[in-house]
C-alpha cells in the first residue's frame, strides 16, 4: 500500500516527506493507521547519528493509532482496536523470557537495525528500500507495521494523540519510579532534568506518595511546571552554588533515590553525593564517558544502575499508565504541544531549543 512517511536521509539534512510503498503484514505483524506520534530525543540522536543506525530511515517510536489489518498469527487484536506502540524485543532471549524485555539481548538489532528480524525491509521507494522497523514501528508515517510484542491495546475513552508518548518517554520516567525504584509512600527522590522523562517521574512519585520530590533543572519555567505537577521543591542548578548542598538543605540525610536524565558527569557526582545511606541512582540517559564513580563514593550501601524503558513490560505497564491518566494521577497533557505531520522539522527545532517539552505529530487524515 502507498503511505506517506518522513525520511531521515542524512544527519545534516531535514526530514523529507515522501510517498513510500509499505508491504502487507506478515503473519506476526499488525498494520496500524498512525493517528499521532511523539518526538523523543532518541529520534534526534539517530537522525544526527549520535546513536548508530543505518540511514536513510523512517524514525518515530512513540506511535499511537488504530489497527487496520492483522497477520494470520495475531489472534488477540482486530481491526478498529486502539493501540499504543512501544519498543521492540525479540521475545526469545533469557531476558525476554524472564520478564525483562527492555534488556533484550538483541535490543540493538531489533530496535535500531532498520530491518525485520529476517533481514527484510517493508518500506520501498523508486530508488530502493528504505530502512524502517525503528523500535518495531517507524511511526513517522501514516501507517506502520508493528508486531504483537510492541503493540498494546488501550481504552478508546482517551484520545490517541494524548496517549502516544506513553510508549517511550512517559513509560521510562514513570517506570523508573514505580518499577525500577519501587518508590514507596514516604520515600524521597530528586529528579535531575525535567523534560518529558523527568516530568513523568515527578508525577509518578507524587502518585506513589513520595514525601519529598526535588526537581533539579536550569529552566525556571520547567521548574515551575514541575512544582505544579507534584515536585515539593525546585533547585535551579545554574543558580545553586552546589547542587548537593541545595538538596541536603531540603533533605539533610540525603534522598532515597535520584533519577538522572541529564547524562552529565558533574550531575552524576551530585547524584551520588546527594543519596542517603542505601540510596540508589538511576541513569536513563547513560553517563558521559568521562564520568567517574569511585568505590568510596558508594560507601553506606549506595548504588548506581542504568534503567531502560522504566523496566516496563509494555503490555502490562502502558494500560496502568492509561488508568493513571484517567484517574488524574498522570496529567501528561500538560506536557504536550501538537504539530501537523508536515511540520515535523519545526517540531524537532522547537524541542531542541527547549521551547517544548513533548512535541506530538498528528496525522489529521487519520484521526478518529
């Protein structure tokens, strides 16, 4: 079938929207009419080749839409179902089989490789095949081929354009708090960097009953929004003489958890030193290569770990997030700004400039 897709041809050129030919779904695939898709920093990193993936490619990995067709092997989805799309996993490795699909041993290949697992490509143009299957979806397009592993049926009571970011950014931030940390009522947390992931962590911490929620950023507008969304305190890292000291003025013994979304080496040092005994730092952006943690920094039982996709199993966690939104516990609509699909380059520019927390592209012809 003919579809329209935004193609990243090279790291230095804007996205170009073209007509492509999309294959019919294979037995284990789902054809989804994309209604909306969030823009995530990972899309920008791949576009600019800070994360290796083959170009030209159709990116997009926070899609939401309506099922149009299913392969013969799909028995629990049908045309008309509303779905949110998330990350891909092989479903066969030890991590997948033990309930940890975010740590799939084939993560790089199935999310960034540009092909199906059998090496074929489903997107074609006159000049040749186009890499796709990005996170098992490539949702910067009017239609996407997904698999049952990364396609999550959701309630029809919530607009799909609102739910799109659940598939990655919101899942990562909220999951880090609720799954990775298992934050309990009365615990304390600092969130370094309040973008989409950080805001989601703040909202989840409030929902879980955290006693102290400290938002750390350099953007006063975002810090003010963080307080509206649940942060009990805000620290401007640009104005504070020492971030650790500022946190310990609020929580004298340190905090139970720090979620670092910045990846900055100086903030990693502050994260560790801001912990209480037995506290844990979670890294969702990795850390700069020059970041150093000394063994003595981890005295008193402190720990540092990487977190991918909030340790979520999307089929279980995304419906939970949808219900939290319905219950008013996760007001993600406060983070969103909508753009027409044709304005994709403007949306990326606004996100890079910090003017927008979570851009969401809408396909007007596909809206329900």
